[in-house]
C-alpha cells in the first residue's frame, strides 16, 4: 500500500497547490505507516521534482513526455490510474484546483474509488474506512465524509494546510504510461504575462461594483503594484466585463486563501465569501457600515473608496520609502 499524489508542474516548476497536496499525501502516508509517492506528467527537471522530498515524498514517478504538457483529462486519468497501480496506492491525493476538479471524478470512476472533493483536513483512517472533513455549503459549514471503498480519491482544498519543509530528496524514477488516448490538440496558447497568478498570491487586492466602472481600477491596480499583490474582483464586475473572468473569485470563480485579502467596494455576498473566507486577514473598505462583508472582516474601513484608496496608496508609498 502507498499514498499517491498527483503533482502538477507549470513551465517545469511544481505548482504551489501541488506542494500542499504532496504534503497532505505524505502526512496521510505517515499516519498510515506507508510511503508517500508522487506522479508527475510532463516536462520537468529531475532536480525540481526531487525537492518534493522536502514535504515527505519518497519517490516520484515521472512521465517526462511533452505530450503531457497540456492538460488532457482523459489522458491524465489513464496515466494517473496506471501510476496508482504501479505504486500499489490505496489513497490518491490531488489538489481541488481547476485541473484537479476535472481529473478527480474521472479517476474515481476508473478506480471505483470513493471521492472526497474539497478536503480541509487529513483523513482519519479506521481499517479500510476513512473519514475526511470537507467544506460544504460554499464554506459555510463542514461535513465529515466517510469513505468505505478500498481505493480513495481525495482532492484537497488549496491553502487548507501549510506545508512544513524539512531536509529530504525524493528519488525520481522514469514512468512510461501506455496512454493511447490524447484527445486534445493545442492550436495556440494565450498566456497572461506579467501578473501574479491569483491562486499563488499571498496578497490580493480585489474590487467590486462599488468602484463604479473599469476606469477606476487604477486604485486597485496601484495598491496591488505597491504591495506586490495580485488583483481580483467580484463576479458582478466580471459579468459586465469591467474585469476579466479569470480574476473573479467566489463560489463560481476561484477559491483563494491569501495571507491578506483587501476587498474594495464589494458587498460580501455569501457567494463571494465562499471564495475568500479562508484568507488569513481580510480588510474591507466599504461606504456602507451595514455591508455584510464587515462581519467577515478582520479590519474594516467605513468610507468612500475614492477617498480612502488614494490615501492608502500614498501612505503605503511613504511607509515603503521609510523602511
Ligand atoms: C449562483 C450564484 C453564484 C454566484 N457566484 C459568485 C461568485 O463566485 N463571486 C461573486 O463575487 N459573486 C457571485 N455571485 C453574485 C453575488 O451574489 C453578488 O451579486 C456579487 O458578489 C455582488 O458583487 P459586488 O459586491 O461587487 O456588487 P454589489 O452587491 O453591488 O456591492 C457593491 C458594494 O460596494 C459598496 N460601495 C458602493 N459605493 C462605494 C464607494 N464609493 N466606496 C466603497 N464602497 C462602495 C456598496 O456599499 C456595496 O456593498 C453569485 C450569485 C449567484 C446567484
């Protein structure tokens, strides 16, 4: 038996969400008294993959095959289930991110495995059974899911746990899955450059309809630039094309858990909170003292964003210059 984690790489680098998943896999393996193994699909340097040893991974099965550089859920499901068999894994762990949400259900069908989407804590095993805590109702509550199948697929909510790194190097082994079914052909890649990816960002400045129009986003962008933060927005704003949809956070957008989330002119509807209420510190700037977001805030500024934001940007510039 072992615990196998599906680890994603982008441009040869291990994704932050996958490091968390690998840590989760290693902690699960430790509790079960078994080995933590990872599978990586696509081009990456062995040195980079060996760093998974720092989060407890003993062995990495690496399909160093450029055909995997584009995510293809069918081909990935075939390859990962082959890795599950090669590793003799009973637990399969992956991140509950974009690709994980697509891959995990396919895997669970292939492996006839029970599936826990969005786990927020390590599984508690009892013989063949396991109970896993997960978010429900858009993060408003949690529930314990009991899984009784022999194989289990667990998709871990990003930022549910902070990986603790230690000394260690994982052994990297070549892995050649017999995948026949590559169904996706990439015709072109439209890459967003120069922005901090939202899912990886520790600091986020986010704007809502209270900013009145896209021409006022300079406030969000300037503060983000000063802080070295990523920018986000509410769905209401993305729906009217003030901002691109890849910035929309919430129930139907991205789930993020940065160290700092600054919400400007956002009401704090439950569907928005679902994507951000795991942030460590939430700062809310809203003109309406009754705005629901203040209930979820660690710090709140009741005020007009058009007055508060320029002052905040200026003050932060002064603070930076003085330190
Ligand atoms: C099924 C479903 C899924 C959804 N999924 C999402 C989701 O994933 N993400 C999401 O964000 N929403 C989602 N929504 C929409 C959600 O319910 C809200 O409508 C939306 O979040 C509101 O966006 P907002 O706060 O920017 O706008 P508004 O609700 O219009 O709020 C604007 C806020 O700005 C404040 N304001 C106004 N002027 C100023 C000023 N000058 N200075 C400071 N503050 C000011 C107001 O007091 C108000 O609180 C979903 C809805 C449904 C039904």
